[in-house]
């Protein structure tokens, strides 16, 4: 009985072991299929990593080129702006120089007019004084009367107003 029991248990264990072997075999086949897939995926992952690295290097290169382009454009804009500002300043300076020149010329003309007017005023004052003294002398000599003197002065004032 013990032998039968042991044989039965051995047979059960044997069946269990065979079941485990089948399960292990199936798991091994599944593992092999997964490894096949993973190998294919590993190659794909490797290519994707290479693509990412290429994309990153391309991005860095584009960023550097854009920075260089922006720097170049900024330099050109600064140079162009500087040239335009310099040109505008030169034009404004020449306009101001011309205005100063004209102002000096007008000042010289004004000064000459002032001298001429001062000379004319001095001459007029002299002539008025001379005329007044002449009239007084003519009145004293009896050539003119006081009324004639006043008439001459009145006419003279009238002409000066015109």
C-alpha cells in the first residue's frame, strides 16, 4: 500500500513536473519571441536615438546659424544707422554753418546801416542846429521877421511829417 501510494505520488509529481516542463517550454518560446521582437525594437530604438542625436545637432547648428545671422544683421543695422545719423548731423551742421554765415553777413550789413544812420542823424542834428542859428541870425539882421521864421518852421515840420 505504501508502495502504491508512493508510486501514485511519484506519478502525480511526474505529471506536475511534465506540466512545469511544458509551461517552462512555452514560457521559453514566448521569451524567445519577445527577444526577437526586442532585437528588432533595439535596432529601432538605436536608430531613434541616432535620429534624436542628429536632430539635436541640427537644432544646435540652426540655432548657431540664426544667432550668426542675427548678429550680422544687427551689425549691418548699426552701421547703416550710424551712417545715416552721421549724414544727417553733417547736413544739419552745414545748414547751421550757412545760417551762422548769413547771420554774420546780416550783422555786418546792420552795423553798416547803423553807422550810416548815426552819420545821417549827426548830419541832420548839425543841419537843424545850423538852420536854427541861421534863422536867428537872419532875424537879428532884420532880413526875416519872427512871423516868417515861424512860417518856415511850420512848413518844415509839415514836410518832415510827409
